[in-house]
C-alpha cells in the first residue's frame, strides 16, 4: 500500500530531473503545498545557511533546516558536548558527551538527511576569520550566547549583505527577528554599543527553560526558509518577544536608524 501511494505522489509532484525519487518522497509535504511546491524546494536545495553556534538555538534550527532540505548547512562552534547541554541541545545524546559539537552535529544531520552537505567550522568566530567563514552563504543564523560575537556577526553580515536571523533566550524569555535586510534595521540600530560585561546576562548563571530555545529556534528556522524561498512575510523590522512563563507574544516595530554606525551609510 505504501509503495503504491509513493509512486502516485512522485508522479504528481516531481519535476523531471530536479529531484531524485528519494527527495520527491522525502519532501512530499512541501511539494504538494501549493504556496511552496517544487520551485521553493529547489531554492532550499540550492540554499546555503550558516549557523553560528550549535547549541540550544542551533540544535532545532539545524535539525529542521536539514529535514526541510536546505542544500548546504554550515556550523560554527568550538565547544564539546557537555552533560549540562542535553537539557535543551537536542542535536546531542548522552553518548556524544565529550565530542566536538560540530562533529556530533554533522553525524546527526547527515543521518537525518544525506542530501544535505554539512560544512563544519570548528573554531571561535573572531575578527580575523569572520568574513572568510561567512562568504558565500545566503543566510546567517545567529545562535550565539555571547554579546561580542553578536556585534561581530552583525557588522560582518551588513558589510557582506547577508541577512542575519537573530534569536536569543534568557530564563523564560526569547526574542527573534531578522536583521541586515535592505529595508530593515541591523542589531546596532537597536543597540549601538555593547553593554559593559557586568551588565550582560549569562544563561549559565541565570538559567534558561529547556524548551525555550526550541520555540525560538524553530521560528528562526521558519524565517530562514522564507528568506531562502521568497515565500511568506519575513520578520523584518519586527521583533517578536516570547514569554514562555505565560506563553504570550509581543511584537515591536523596529525602524532602521539612519545614524547607525554600521548600516546607516549604506
Ligand atoms: Zn544598523
């Protein structure tokens, strides 16, 4: 029965020569979605997405992007898997403890979808390597947990013209938006300068609800898919704030700052 249904669907949706039988069946729910279809699926297949951080946010983002059929997924992380990660970093299992995250992540993502090319960058993102690593990617997903890297990433994305899908989590609160689009603001439009380190919240100290990076990360994956395919209305110029405690959402309108030191003069 399964085989019969499979053949019917493949004939109904697969554009000749674009997708293998495996892909046509794998992405069937996309291919049959009228607003998506083979054209958007092909854009995903050609898409290149770089995830900064393979942790709480990077886990759900990478899993869903791999499942959806994004052709190339780059992962930047220099950390190893720790027991305390497993409460929220669903890319990893207990057996991965001690392994470099990017290697364990690559194994997981390629097992999920062998059509995805997973590029690993087992390094710390810094001023010297950021442009070389970002070059050639269509979308960057910010899943970092530290403020200096957010600024570094924002500035590089604006300079290179790459959209930056921003996500952050703290205790019960999460935020998501898209920076670096021509019609929208960048991170520095909101926060021109980094706060002093003593005022920077730290998830290690303050904690975070384990499902929260899942909620925020899935919205980052959603925005990434929309940016790659051109479907839907992206979260540009809008900051979505989620309070998991009461499960309420608020949306703030964000304007580009014409005086912004990074994107103001472009
Ligand atoms: Zn700006």
